[in-house]
């Protein structure tokens, strides 16, 4: 899988005090503002996840996923992972789960273009 096709980060899935944490990678060849990236869908073991209370963590910052479109001055660098935190989800460390993640990217320099990037992987909870 090419780096621009991989959207689940190598850090995978982790159980944290704040909820289940999924590592995400930017599926593009250059850095983009977070406002141009949409987490379109997440499913765990085939069950769609409600993202209404999800948060994004990146570079020491945290914000509600619902405010992603406002992050015009916060850039996601292609070599960094961002993390999607699902506060109302827990699972025991060491368990394995099928995680499906879809991220849409709309680069600001290509008007009208949206690239949909899905990936499904089986991950062990750290």
C-alpha cells in the first residue's frame, strides 16, 4: 500500500482514559490544513461509529471533530499521525478488532475535487 493510500496509522488502535484512539494518516502527497480533511466514517467490527462526540488530537492540540472545518490555520504534515478519539468506546487491551476508516480530502488548490480514501485493517488494541 502506498503512503497516500494508507489512512490508518502505524500506531493503530489504543485504549486510553479518554476513550478508544485510532491513529490516522493524511492520504495525500503534501501537507494540508485540517479544514480540507473530513473523517467521513468509522466502523468497528462492522458497526458504524457515531462521530458526534469524537475528538481529533494532533501535535499537543485537541478539538471536536465537528470543528474540523474551522481548522484553516492548523496544518496536518504528511509524516505525522493525527488521532481520532472516540470517548464513548472502550475495549480491552490486547483484543483484536476490524477497523474501517474513510477520510475525504479536498485540496484547496484543486477546486471541486474530493478524494475518498477508505481502509479496513484488523488491529490489536494497545
